[in-house]
C-alpha cells in the first residue's frame, strides 16, 4: 500500500510573506516603547521568561522530581482551600 505524503501547497506570496513563524508586534505612530511593552507582555503570557529561567542552569532529575512534587502539593492545597471556601469541608 502506497502512501502519498505531500505537503500542503502554499503560494509564493504566502510562503515569502513571513518566513519566520514568531511573534509579530506592529509599531504604530513610531511608538517603539509601546511596541516593546506589548512584546514583553506577549512573551510573558507565552511563558518565554519562565522557560529562559529554567534553561539557565542544569537541573538534575531528582531536583526536577522534587520541584514537580512541590508544585503538586501547592495545587492540591489550592484546590482544598477552594473547596473549603465553596462547600465548607
């Protein structure tokens, strides 16, 4: 059985329009400061800075496991507090 694995067809205008698939921020009225603020906000929402902080130095498997367990405990405590507030138990 033969499989035809062809890529979708894009016209040259669409392909060459933006070869880099990243974030795009428009600069309006030569206001670069506002564009930088918008870019920082987009990057913050995307989790870019958290990823940079994580990749800054090596974390061992045991440290990753410890951090994951601590995050789970925080999530569980938050869920318990929410349930206590909502239902009273």
